[in-house]
C-alpha cells in the first residue's frame, strides 16, 4: 500500500473494547497508574460502560490480580507495571545519537521447546530487535536501554558494523512502508472519529502500533515517517482525557 494512501478502517486493528479493556487503557495511560473511584466512574461513562458493568469488571480484575484496591480507588497491580513501562517506552522512546553501530544478539541456547522459543522471539521483538536469519537478531544501536540480564543465559551480544548499507538492511528487517501506511490510516481514522468510545478504541490501536515501531535513526526511515505525529496525537489525547474527567469530578 503506498504511503500517501491511508489504510482503510477495516484494515486497522480496531478491536472492540470490553469493560476490562477500557479500565486497563485508562490506568495504563495514567501516571501514577491509579484513579479515584469517582474519576474512574466518570471516565467509563463516556465509553458506554454502565455502573453495574464497571463494578463487575473491577471485582473480576482485583480477583485476577490485574488491579488492587487503594484507599480511594484502584491501581494497577505490580504485575502490570511492566506492561505500562513498555507502553511508556513506546510512546516516549529513549534514543541517542547513532554512530553507525548495530546491536547483535545471537541465540546460543539449545534444546528449548516450542513454547520457550516462541517466548524468546517475543521478548527479542519487544526489545525492537529484528531477526536477520534464524538465531541472529539485530538493530541499530540508537536506543538508551539495557537488555534484561537473564538474556545472557540464552544469547550472546555483540556490537557490529554490517557491510551491507544500513538503509537497505533496515528495509529488509522491518516492513517500514506498511507501518507508515497503517500509522497514517490511524491518524485519518482518529481525525474523523467523534464518538468517545470510538476514539478510545482507536487510541488503543495506536498504542499497539507504537509497540511495533522499530524506532530507527532518522536517516534509516522513509520520508515523512509518521511516528512522531502518532505519538503526539496519543499524548495529547491522554492528557485531555484525564484532565476533562478530573474537571467534571471537581464540578460535581
């Protein structure tokens, strides 16, 4: 799909949000990840979630370990704080000037079952590494982040300077044109979506899409890369969402 043609809404990852998904979307975007009951009730009312449905969802989420009760509201459990950190890193990635080096991770562990291999692939992908060939993962060394120490048990890490042109290598490793087209489709969809529930659904899709952004150095990206625009749209939406709810609560 050409970059200048927005993706159709039907091609976007617009999953209907359950009451649980609405609550998690709100708390994952809140800092700190806690909301008083009154604010939470006000927020979910905008997204077609009734009071009884909300109460049932909150009870199930506390029982499942997704949330914990506080004196006046609900807070993300420690288990979900890592998910919030990943989301924060997707929205506000920490980068550094790129000098041409690439990170390389070579899988050295053997004898792993399918589930272990799939889990390792998911972890390396979440770290924005891409697989060049089986067992060899790499990316430009422009991110300010440490790899989890336990990965040293299954991979060896190197710094590399590929002989292949970096731009050509990046295009091989990541579907950059597809990512850009979907991002522009999401931005176009958001601009035309006025319903609160529809906007929350769209911005949940924005977060999922940002998690798949390789966050490459600018010189390796296609022209008019929409990553910064998508991040700004989400940041502005989240700020206004929480601000408006708190203003409504103060006015009652």
